[in-house]
C-alpha cells in the first residue's frame, strides 16, 4: 500500500508541475481573439508608419509572414529594434494587432496585404 501511495503522490506532483508549466507557457502566447478591425487600424497607425516601401524599416504586411512567424514575432518582440514602440501599446492593442496579422498571414485562409 505504501508504494502505491508514493506512486500516486509522484504522479500527482508530476501532473501539477506539468499543468503549472503549461499555464506559464500559455501566458506568453498571444491569441487571435482580439478585434480584427481594430488590429488593422492599429497596425496601420503604429507599424506601417515605418514599415512602408522606402520607410525606415522593411516593408511589412500581414501576408509577409506565416501564422507561426507572427506568433514568434509577438512572443519575442523584445529582440526587435522597435521594441520600445511595442511597449507603448496596451495588452489589448497588442492582442488586436496580433489578431489582424495572424488572421491575414501568408498561410491563413484570408491572406492580405496592407494596401
């Protein structure tokens, strides 16, 4: 009985650790549950000012990246040269922008340019 109880306790601890790790990882992920239309507006207002042909940053549109690439970009935005601009946006604004870009990425059902 003792070994069985130890086994059950070990399994429960392992499950608790796995669940905690999963929640922590999910907190770092953006979701595409924001407002698509607001995200389009925010992208044009905050990002396209530099990310235009001939701008100070490379041209960028939703279909410039795949959904996975947008996910990595948002997860690792601190590595970008424009990270200070990102920090000016609220979490809600970032979610809306992510939603627009993710939903219209190169490999999405509705890829879009930002014309």
